[in-house]
C-alpha cells in the first residue's frame, strides 16, 4: 500500500452536488446506451443461468425482454448489498476512537514505518477476530449437530461482544485503556461493523456447509474454506479501506465511486459463474416468492391434467423447486432431484402454493 493524499472529508465532498448533477445529465444524454447495456448484461446473466441449470428460457419472447431491466436492477441491488456487507466494517477506520486523536486510516498511512505497520496489523487482527470466532462456533455446533441449542444463540452473542471489544481495544491506538473516553460515533460504528462482519461470515459459512453437506470429510473441507475465506476477505477489506481513502481524497469521489461500482456489477454479470448464480437467485425468488421449495395445489385444470407432477391424491404437486417463469408457464424441477429434468406447469393449473415442510421431501429422487 502506497501512501495516498491525506484524507480530507471537506475536500472530498465539497462538489458532490455538481457531481450528481453531471452524472444525472450524462444518464439523460446517454439513456439509450445505458438501456442497451442493462439489457445486454441481464441477458448474458440469464443465458449463463440457462446453460448451467439446463433451463429452457426464451430470451426472444416479449415477456422475457420486458423483464430484463427488472432482473438487472435486482442483480445490481444484490451486488451492492454484498459490497456493503464486505466494505462497511472498514468504515471504522475513518472514525477517530477518541475525539482529537487521528483516525486509524491516518495511522495506517503514517510516514513512520513502526506506526504504519502496527496500525495495519491491528486492522487485520480486528477484522479477523469476528471471522475466527464465528467459524469456531459454527464448526463446533455443526459437528455436534446442536445448532438449535439455546447455547448457540448465547455463543453468537458472546462472539458479537468480543468482536465489538476487539474493534474498540485494537483500533483504539496507543495508550487506549479498555473502554476509555470512547466517542459515541466510534462505539456505534464498532457495533455496526461487528454485527455486519458476523452476519457476513454466517452467510459464508452456511454456504461452505452446503458445499460439503454430502462429503464424508466435510470437516476438512469446511476448515480449509473457512481459513481461505477468512484470509481473503480480511485482506480484501484491508485493501478496500486504502482504496476508499484514496477515493475520498480524490477531486471527484462520487464519479470514481460510481465507476468502481459499475465496473464490479458489470464484471459479476459478465463472469459466467457469478452471473448465472445471481440471475438464478433472482429468477427463482421471483418465481417462488422467495421459497426454496414449494408444493402447488392444483386448480381444476391442473387436477385433471395427468402429466403434471402430482402426489398420490392428485390434489397437489410433489415438492418442487421453481427455476423461473417463462411466459405463462412455471419452469419447475423436483426438489432434491439429481437429474436436471424441467417440467412446464401452466400458471392456469396453479390454485395456490406453499412452502415445503421442514423435512426435505423427495429425497428418493
């Protein structure tokens, strides 16, 4: 990390109104270009999702074309939310722990090597503590299959308190005793940073457990993923703090911020693995109302259709995963099915739908 210009909030935001006006004017003058780019990125994401999951989606249909802006907006919001979860904990580096003292970001870019190195180590350590404690808690309770125990909630609460204390104690600077004269702003940001960091890690670790759910050596895989993810996210946040400092010290911070976010959104939409995952999440959520698994109660026409995936009583469907809506049809797949067979279910055949029972049905598929 090279030392940037000294961070000055007043210099960074003094022309923000003019920047916003220029940005809105650019969007108005180049609306056709932005609309085309939005439609193209959404179409690429949906195409990648269709290829990955073998879902036959007709992108040339009028309904599909009309839904492209909505799907792109949802994808962009998800990406921005993910970026916020990753970057918001670094906001603590821009708040002085005690009124009158320099902010942690100033010490991180100090001209004195000892101060600079110590500040960077402190930031890395403060960011790693929530990740480490959360990983240990999830691993322990998953190993003993005791996540529903009241002690699990108590353990997570203890992790939150420890994380908040670590932010305050480690980033407080030299001579900072435990909870002394801490500014309310720094305390509030410390609490928010700890909560967001732990929520982010709970999501990452839940995904890690999902990846290795059926593996015999799931413990080794989980530990490796947790270690790699901890190091990756911690160093990403550390460098992000440096980048944000440089951005705020620039002459046009809002322009640079908008360009950075746009670049990240475009990259995640165009890259097949992330684009297909984001498009799949959006399309499945829109089709099912945010349910991972649904059971459909048939209307009269559905009850009389023998080709629909029904239970023995013919009144409702088997457990299904709705992959997308294509025109007037739901594109569905049997829940937990290892085959990628897609069945078209006319919307007119659906009377209602509800979430599957807690126990996973259709395990035999």
